[in-house]
C-alpha cells in the first residue's frame, strides 16, 4: 500500500489532478476556521459522502468549489467511489473502513497543508 507522500507524488503527474489549487477565499476560510475545524469537516464529508457502500449520486456528490476540502478531494482523487477505485483500488459496493476513511482524510489534509505552505511562501 502506498504512503501519503507516494500518493501525492503520483497525483502531481496527472495533468487533471495537479490543476486543482485553493483560491484566496479558501485560504481565508482556512485561516478563519483553523486546521482542526477543516479536518473535522473532511472527516464528516468522507464519512457521509464517500464511505457508504452505495451512494445514490456517486460521481456527482463532491462539488468542484465552495469548500477547501471539496477542492482537495478532487485534487487527491477522493471525490467519488469511481476515482477511489481507479486511483487506489478501493472496491466499490463496500463501506469504507475506519482506517480507509482516516487515510483519505490524512491525504486530503496533507494536500491542503501543502497548498497553505506554498501560498504563505509566495506572499
């Protein structure tokens, strides 16, 4: 099984996935809410929108904007069960385990933290 860093490196090689970046509104939101709250949101989004075995609107459940976690989900190919299967070999039709959910949240948070670091360095 690949590490978070290996997954992030693989995602950087995808023209589509590497095209996602947080905008100023996302950075403002993160600064206002704090990383603990963002992680709580990520945990809830994954639990409710990605973890169930069957998702009625799978492939369309994650908006392309509106929350930093949504952008990160697309950047990390954790936006739907189809992408999870394609990128990480996570079988559709089975509820995600707690460990799988935690790995996804950790990947999303690492991506967000990297975006924040890059943004702060460019100021």
